[in-house]
């Protein structure tokens, strides 16, 4: 099981690799440049092309109550995304993992 999978360019092809395989390739002198990190949803369907490792999907967070949403908006002008990583976003925003704000998910904006 890998912590995360990333897309890398080896100079000749794009590959999905786990961190351990990236380190192994780099130590062997291979070219391996980071390209992007797939969203959580994409990662659930991918596996490392070298070792076959997969990523266990993170549990989805519970929606916040209305009081918490109001506190976020009044204090910070933003809110958490509906993301297991706890990303902070603009009220109408989407986090780097592709998850929208709770205000969007709950239909409040």
C-alpha cells in the first residue's frame, strides 16, 4: 500500500509511480520528473506501474453543522472543502484534490 501515487515523466513516457519506486529509479540514475498528483478519486483507480502498489481511499469527512460554517465565514471568509485532507478554500472554491467547498456541497451557494 502506497501513501500516494504521482504521475512522472521519464523523458520518454509518462508513468504512475509510488514514492518508493521514484526513489529507486533516481538512485539507479534514471530520470524521473514529477508531473502531477492525481485527485483522490483518480488515485483509487490507479496502481504503481513498477510495483503495483495501490492507495487506500481516505474516509470521507462528515459535513460540518451550520454553526461551524457560519463561524468559518465570519472569522476567516472561507471554509473547508469536502476533502479528507481538510483543505481550506474560498466559499465557491475547489481544493487541489478536486473537492468543492462544503458550502457548494450543501447547496448553500
